C-alpha cells in the first residue's frame, strides 16, 4: 500500500489559517488523496478528497502538488472545534474501500 | 439522516470471555466496514462487507474474531475468546457504494477493555 507521512503534531491559534502537510512520494496515478479527521472520543469524519486538482468544500481546501507527491489540507479559519487528529490517506479506488489510516497529525488549537 | 449506530458504547470483560458488538449502518448504504483502533494508533480495517458478502477480511484474526451481516443491513462483530491485546475501540463505518467519490461514515465506536 502506498504510504503517507505526516507530522505527529501541529499547533495553531484560533481564527488563523492552518496548513496540514502530507507527503506521499510513492503515490500511483490512480490513487486519490483523502483526508479524515477524528475528534476526541468520536469516530473519524470525512473532510475532503481529490485526485489532481485543488478542491474546496465547506470544511476545508485541499491543495495538491503538481507532481502529486505531496498535498496540504487548509483550514481557512481554525476554531477550537477543529482540534482533532487529521489523517491523510491514499485510496486506490477513489472511494472508501480499505482505507489505511496512519497515526495522523494531532492538531492543537490555542485560544 | 441518522448516522451509523453502534452498541454498546463501552464494554469491560475478562480475558477468555466472549463479547459481541452491534452496528446499524446508514439506511441504504451497501458497504459496511469494521475497524479496530488501538490507543494512539489510527484505525485498522478488520473486515468489509458489500451487502451481505465479505469483500475483504484479510486482517481479521479469524481464530478468535468473526463477523456477519446476514440480511445486508446491520452487522455483529464477535470476539471469542478475548485477549488483553484486544483492548481497543471498535469502529463501524458504512458507505453508499464501492465507487469513486464516496466517503465512509463512522459510528462513535465501542470501547472494549479486556482485563
């Protein structure tokens, strides 16, 4: 399985943008990049996904490097409720099959 | 729409005992997943169902774990007998179909403690 590398933890201030990096240098041409997050004592929650182009939704933006070997999840204005573990996952089929979660990035938001 | 329902939320058992977890996916979701999440780690897929058939159970410890989804709706995951290392959160998830651009919806999980 193609693997991803994320920082163990990051810290940001409330109401500021947050950029969460993910490296996936062994990504294949058909792998989609998915992001999920897990709030304390909750199951993971889908955030966003993309293949080649940058993507935006109501929760976040996903910026994908031109060579697709890295991506960045962008939270435009962090709130305390965004404190969670963020997982960057490669999906061979593009969907939810066989998601392989790493340890993710623990995002800490300071008030 | 209602989310993925799991029960119980918490369970404490002694080693070598049996335990069962129940999951009701979102209505209309054909695909159901069971994940195991050990403290400090990301979730690990145990088994995936498409309707009532098994798609992937390569990481399920079949000597002690079993799962079924008889009518293609709700599912149970059983551990018999439990070991100390089975202490974890067991997460159920569902998705509408096996296709691109689909996402998994997770339940809150069942926290199992084996003593």
